[in-house]
C-alpha cells in the first residue's frame, strides 16, 4: 500500500479483508456509511474473542473468510470515536525482565516463550518484552550480518507456529531490514499473525551505546507502509500472511488503544508518548535495553511516572537483565505505571533468567485522569490523529463475576494497588550490580571460579566483598526455588549429585580463591587482614612470599649489567626504587595467572579461574597504577567505581554482611606509580 495515495482524504479509513480467493480487498468504509438507525458501537468487549474481527459498522461482514484476519489496517487515521467503552475496563497486563544472550537464538527463544507462558498463567492479555530480545542486545557488529536478521525472523516464525501468541498480544523486539535499511523494531503478534512492525525513532548513540552504527532511526512519524514478510514467517503465520504494516502507528483494539516506544525514546526531549497520549493512546509499552548506572533507575522511574502523571496513561516498561557478553550489566526492573502511580515492579538486581510482573488496571481511570485536566483536553482536541491498525481483540476479558481474569483459573483479579518504588542506595547498587554481572559472566564463560590477589587494602577488599555478595545472592535464589541458578551453581561449583547448595561460604570456597602475595616490605597487619577477610567471605586462601622470585630477577639484572639496584631507604635513586617496586607488582600479576590456571588442578578440580583486578576508576583515569601489575586482570569489578563510592561501599559491606574487615582496610596511597 502506498501511504501517499490516501493523503488529503481524512474521511477515508481503509480496511483490508481477505477476499474469497485469499486476495486482500480494500473496503472504503466512508462511502458505505451506516443504515438508518443502526448503532456504530461495536459489541461489548466481553463478547469479543481473539478470532472475531470487528464487524463493519451497522451491517454484517460481507466476507466470511475475513474471520482469518484479526486485524485491519487504517491507511490514514483512526477516528477517536471508533470505540465506545463500557463504564469500567479492567485489563490484565504483563511485562518482564529477560536475561538474553547475544546470538543465543535457541536460548533466547526459550526464555521468550517462558515469559509468555508465565504472562498467560498470570491472566495477562498483553505481554511486553525487552529491546532486541530475539538476537540479544549486544550483538554489536554481528548486526551487520544478514544471518542475524534471518535467524531472528526464524525465531519469530517459531512463535507463530506454536500456541504462544494464541489469546495474548505479544510485543517482541528484533532487527528488521525494510526497503534496504536496518531498523531496531517492535513486532506485535496475535493469534499467529503479525499485526504491526514499529521501528525505533530515536537511537541511543552516546555513552556506552552505538546504535546508530547498526540501525537507522525511522524518520517518518505517523506513516505506515507495507513490509513483505520472509517466506519462513509467511509459512508459519495464520492464513499464509504475506505482508504486515510497518511504521509509526497505533493499535486500535476492541476496547483499548495502545502504542509502543523503545528505550531511548523515553529519554528524548520530545518523547513519542506525548503525541500518542494526545491522540488517545491509553497504553504505552517500552521494550528497553538499559544498562546499570548509579541512580539511573531513579531517573527512569521519574520519567515514566512524570509522563503518565502529566498526560495520563498506562506505561509498561520491559528491560534486559544480566551481562550480555560485554562490560555492561542490564539491570531489569520491569514495571507498570498508571497515571503516575507505580503498580508493579520487578527486581533491579537478580539472577533469574525470566521474571514476569503483572498488574490489573482500569483504563477508564486514564480517561478520568485526562478529562480532569483542562489544558490536556484542549491540546488533545487539536492534536492530529495517528494512523492505526484495527485489531479485533479485547484486553478486558470480563469473567462471569464481572472482574478481569487474574489467572489460569479465571478468578477475578482486583485492581492493583499503588506501590512505593523499591530503590537501592548507592552502596547497595555497588554491591549487587557487579555481583550479578560477575555471576552471569562466570556461568557463561566456562570457568570454574575467580582468583583475586588480596593485599588487605581497600580496593582488593571491596572486590572480595562483591564476590561474597555474589555467593549470597546465588544461595538466596536457590533457597527461593530457582532451578536455573541451582543448575548453574552445581556445574560451576562442581557439587556432587547429593550435595546441597545452601551455604554461601561453602560456595565461595569452591569458586573463589584469594592469594596474599607478600614480601619483606609487607606489613603484618595487611597479612592478617587478608586472612580474616578471606575467612569471612569463605574463599580458599593462599598465603605466599614472592621475595625469592624478585631476588632472582635482580640477580639476572646484576649478571647483565654488573650493577645492583637499591631501594630509596638503602640509598638508591628514584629510578632504582621505582624499578624494584614495579618488579614486585608485576611478579604478582604473573603469579596470579599461574595460580588461576593450576590451582583447580592442584585441588583435584577441573577448569580454570578468572583473575579479578581491583583498580578503581580514579586510578584508571589518572594512570595512578603500575602497568601490568595486578590491575591487569581478566575482569575488574570496581573499574567503574570511584574511590569515594568504593569507600562508602566498604562501610556498608562491613555493616550489613559478614565481611566486617572490608571497612578495616585503610585507604592508603598506592605504593607504586607508573
């Protein structure tokens, strides 16, 4: 369909129906009108089913074969009066946090399906998923490979082929190439058909994001085009659907109006949800791939609550969770907000691969909220209409008791009450964010644990406390019945079949090795502090002296040059002093990697360990550290944390966990420089 062919004809609304031979036919409803005395109101939403299309106003549908098509497409705009609602419209909605892995199409599809099944079990009729949930957000330059797009379509075809989309509207994220341009899209599915493909209109291209490298923004707002579906999708879709609407549009359901924006669009000055609200959209969805930053959740919730408080509406936010193969941790916190009030919120930090949250809201509260604000009414009355796709599907599936279905048993669910937002303090974010990232990275890497050079100083002690928090989170999730976390813990910790995973310190002893590598210059206090902290966390601790290795290197230098370098206290020059200190630091790196490779073998276990660094962001930015010392590691959990924030985390860790010796570690200046 050419959208330009209907411009300038606001009175026409095109409905596409399948003809007797399977061909699509356009019916000009504006030229038909209504029989005298007939009502334009559709049947009560409680009578609408997923397979019953909206009838043409005032007359029966002339084509019985149109029963196979659950949607109609408006080429121009959808009049606001198309739906006359009952006095109360309670709807059950679900959103989710998903731990999706880049290019893990089979695993990602499994988690998407699990989230849909959980949403159905909670009685939801609409499920929203994270951004790019099918291929994973962190595919980076693999987005340039057409295989990534093709496999995403193949996964979507699997969703259509099964019963996943039957009776529930599903909003999934994937890349789509339209007219030779790749877009980051939301794809709406219902009853084995593709209703709408909505491309992202604002790219996240600052900070850690590089979306403009892979995708283009959709720059034609309020425009719909036709997109030819791949053969695999057409074969799986109901009735052999060959194409679907593509562009910026509204889904007009039997009893509600909804539309989507994606991640960055929430943060832009002119967010799409403003124009959507003025055009009568009641439900906004946002599939996001938002990573963790200190206090970012506060900003996110403020934007969502502020948007729906000012313009009214229901906002459904979904997010990725976990480490997507890179440095970022996606912090979940899926939520549902109505008119500025939070009614459902998922966890910000957690180890579950799939977390679904649901809420029951009354859409008539949105109308009441909007009609109570005069300025909002005036702006809405002058707002241009948006193109819409009409869908014969009702969200408010009323049960025999007059409520909305709340679960598989059909029992009525009361409206969800407002909740206070659950927000962590910065010290908790520093502990839980890196801890969740570490567990996700560990279970995917194939390693059997971590090794940390533990000096007894503040930085390495804070890193040890984060690993201790990770072990506590793992045990807590297992205690709450997470089979996935239990399976991963058994595999990584190499537990026997009959051994229980119920003690965080025992788990730490299996997967966490700490090593104190002292010299003649080390103090008794740091040695004892490292031993005490290791005991509190539960790590397998090794104490050793590196003097013999350092002496061997000095002897080698003597044989080469005939000169013997000395420390400053012994009368040496600054150059001699610095070189001797750097020998100690760099020997610790070599020994750390040697222990990481062979300690599991020495303990009778399999695998290898990942070496943890402990250089805070201030040291990294200023270069206040030795090159190729213990900061040269596989992973640096505190590499994005300032010295001040790390010190606050140490106080909190000492107060709220077993690791009280974290706070006892002094904040001394590093003993070596570049």
